[in-house]
């Protein structure tokens, strides 16, 4: 599924739940719901690559789209998810998205940079290294072993 479709769904949910959705928060929620989906379905939700940036995993195309928002809420009012099957898939993740929306952006960033995670294995200061699928898959498989994945 396109990263933009997943981002649109998260932004719409944030608006429905009256929750803030900064660029940083959006990136972290994208990563965590991708992990959740990967854990449960053994395949990636998002058909884009994550990179290891200073504050956690980032999808560069989403960064480029929202980089001027800074800490302000992201909006995608003129974008519609065309594939309705994607909406059904995303609806299965709504509970997790609502939980993550309640968290502060920097708490989410802290979680995404855990020493046992894929980001930690691939981050190098000043570089935006691609996080290999094998590392993301390993992190997803360890969610049940390490319940701290979504809790501080």
C-alpha cells in the first residue's frame, strides 16, 4: 500500500479523535503500524522504504510532503484513498492508531530508537541509511517478546 494512503488514514483519524498529528508523530505512527501489520501478516503494510534518521525511522517521500509543517498538524484535505480495499485493511489497525495518537511525538521517537530495534542497528549520524527489511521483520517478530514496543 502506498505510504501516502496510510498517512492520509492516520491524519483523518487524528482529526476525528481531536488529536494533534505533527510530522514527527506521523512518521513514528507509520513505522509502528507497519510493524504491527508485519507481525500479524508477515508482509509489509507500506510499499516504501524506511530510513534511519536522527529521530527514528522515516519514509523520505512523506518527509518531503510535510517537511514545511514542522510541529504543526499535517493535513491532506485534497487527497482521497482510491483503493477501497486499502480502507478495509487500515480499519483493522484503527485501535493501534488511536493508542499511538494519544502519545507525545518525542515519546514515540524514543520508542522507535530502542536498542533492540531496526533503527538502532542502522543509524549513523549524518546519514539516512535504508533500514533493511530483515531488520524490520526481526523487530516485528520481537514485539511479543518485548511488550515495551508500544509502551514507555
